[in-house]
């Protein structure tokens, strides 16, 4: 059932170092662009209630309003939006650095 996952995983780890790092960067940025805003929306919706800063006139805005505001913030070079985008790559780099240090101990 998960043979496609095993094939993709083995192909990913068999890449040359530059391709591996470029693929890792691309995947991390994709997570930062698509997954993180959705997770932020869900966490905010659960803890704070409805998203009310959306651009639509509707009082109860949805996930797409957050995505619109998020991508607009990227174009306007808001630091908070860019932190969300590069956050997964920075976190992954930090974890890899910690693993490297622990292996050397």
C-alpha cells in the first residue's frame, strides 16, 4: 500500500547533495506557503474564533481570506509573512544542525 512512499523516500535520499538540498528547500518552502497558513488559520479559529480581518465584506470569513491576506503580505514584504514561509526550512536546518552536533559528541 505504501510502496510509492518507500520508492519516493529512497529516491529522495539517493539524490546528489546539491539536488537533495534544493529539493529539501523546495519542499520546506512549499510547506511554508501552503500548509503553515492553513495550520495558523485552524489554530486561530480554535483559540480566537472566526477570522475577522479578511478582505471580504462577509462578517464570517474563511480560510481563503487568510490566504489572500497572507499572499498580499508576501508581496508587500511583511516580515511576519516571510517568517511563516521560511520557518519550516529554518526549523529543519536547526534540527539537522542539532543532529550533527549530537553525532559528533
